[in-house]
C-alpha cells in the first residue's frame, strides 16, 4: 500500500485542498468543515465524568488518554475506550480522543480509538508535517471508511510554532489547530498569561485561517476555572482576536465558551438589518454611517448561518458515532 503522502488523498501543499469560508474553516478531502464553538476535555478513565459529558452542552467531547491519565492507568484507559465511546454515542456532541505523543503509545491509542468509531483524533505535541503524515498512515491502516477520521493538531513547542503552516497543511485529515498554552509556555520560558501568549496564539490562529481549518484557542490558560468572570473576559477577547472555538476542562466553562463564540443578539440584529438594506442594491452603499461592501455582506450572511446552526442546538461536525 502506498504511503498516504504519495496517494491522491494524501496530497500536500498550502491549504491542503481546503475551501475557506467566512469562519476560516475549510472542508478537506470532500469532508465538511468543523464548526464548533466548544470542546470539553474528559479523562477517558473517569467513568462518572464520561457518563455526564453529553449533557454538558459542548459541541465536541475529547476523551483524554494523555495528560489527564496517569502513566500506570493508560493501558486501562485505552482498554475502556469502547465503553466510554459507547456511553457517548448518539448524543449531540462529536466524539474524539486525545492520544499520547510517544509513538509506541500513539499507535495503540489510534487503533483503539478508530475501532470505537471516534471521528476526531487530537494529536499532542505535533512537531512537524512529517509527524502528521506518519500518524495519518497509521489511521489509514486502522479505519474502515477511508478519510473519515479528522485531526486536531496541537502546537506545543517553540520549534513547532515556527512550523505551524507546514503542520496545518500537512494532510487532508487536519481539520483544526490549537496552540497549547502550558507546554508552549514551558518551551518559551514564559508564564501562560494572555500577554505572553498573545503572539504565539495569533501565529497559530493565522496558520489555521490560512489553511482553511478551525482555529481553536484561548489567549490565556483555561486551567483556572474558579474565576468565571475572568474566564469569560478572556474567551471574549479570544473571539475578537479571530479564534472560532475554545476548550474547556471543567463543565462550568462550557456555557461560557458557547456564548462567547456564538453571534450575539446585537450582531444577529445588525446582520439582518444590513442584509435587508442591501436588498436590490449593487455595489457598495452607505448604511447607518458605515460603508457596506461585499466583505461586510459576507460576514453578515455568515453570522446568520452560525446563529441558525447554534439556535438549533447543534454545531455541524462529522458523524459522532
């Protein structure tokens, strides 16, 4: 069997075949783009957390085999994936798995995750495009429906940050990119504060937007879930910076993230007014003291599409099982 990077579905190059839309998320290899607002991380070996995960309101659930699981529990957590995914199957959220970084563990994690029908794999500490393509070949051998499993690539080192565009466009399976604050801060020798992480986060966001994939990220760390108001302000600032989705490590963070990454009532009303004013017009025009041209109209249409999807109670995502 030819390596993925040598087959038509393993093409390389800028954008990876993505078709960008107004959200900066593009479909690759014929698959629809991800359009999540929130991701909830759940330790894969904590049954009571798994049992409640679909009721938390997140657009996606990532069962964590990596940092949230102690080394001596990894085999048991992997063995329990089928049960965990079975509990989550049929709910509104997409189901994914964050695998381990060491290749010996990653291969076993991938095989177990793909067997359960998880639609997303989160690849921690992604260092380069070759790393992505290697893991894509492992998935090729494991999955039954070719190309159905998507990747979230995690940028967590200074070296990986400088290769963000290569990583984002490494393979058609790549559907989202996130810059991990804690490991990256350690690599950079800085504190995981919004000021310190602003430039690295923006670099990751720009790489994702240029590749037409979902830019996941918060400008600060999500580990302090005790101060809800500070977290809300940080998430809102992240959206203004260009991110489209944020991650939560505690259920209380999910509604905050969902609200921040959803169009506000004011934005929806403004979008409707702009489109109503544009009816029958051609070219740019003035409306309420502002110039309205094609990009403004496209953004208004995008705001209403997202509002309709989220109002229906479910963001678009691949099959969740």
